[in-house]
């Protein structure tokens, strides 16, 4: 088993309720990022951006997660729904 931290932003935060958008999960070794989305019940079409330890893991903005992204112990994963690009809104950071 591995432990990862998952941060969900914008419209995806509701999938982590009541945990304020952040989850600490115990997963089997070899779990892929796309399988994590399915396990959380998040449709891939609702994910617009994704990062693993601060590095982009999406094929394109709003596209699917890169195939073969295997999660490792201590990873910090972040997914965001549509990002409201507004100077006053800020940006997701995890």
C-alpha cells in the first residue's frame, strides 16, 4: 500500500466532501492516476487540469490524464475542474 495526498479544486472539490478538497488515501501499489479518478467517481470529462508533485499529468488542457502515470508513495496529486481565469480569483496550488 502507498499513501498519497489528493487535492481537488474548483468544481471537483465536492468529490472530497466533507474534507475541504483534500484527501489522504491509502492505495494499492501500481495505482494509476486515471484509476484514481474512477475510484473517486470523477468523470474524466470534468477534469481540466492535473498535476503530480507539481508536474502536469494531462495530455492537453481539458484532455485525459496521460496514460501510464503510476502513483508512488508520498505523491501529491491535484485535479481541477474548469479554472475561472480571473486576476482576482487566484490559482490552485497543492
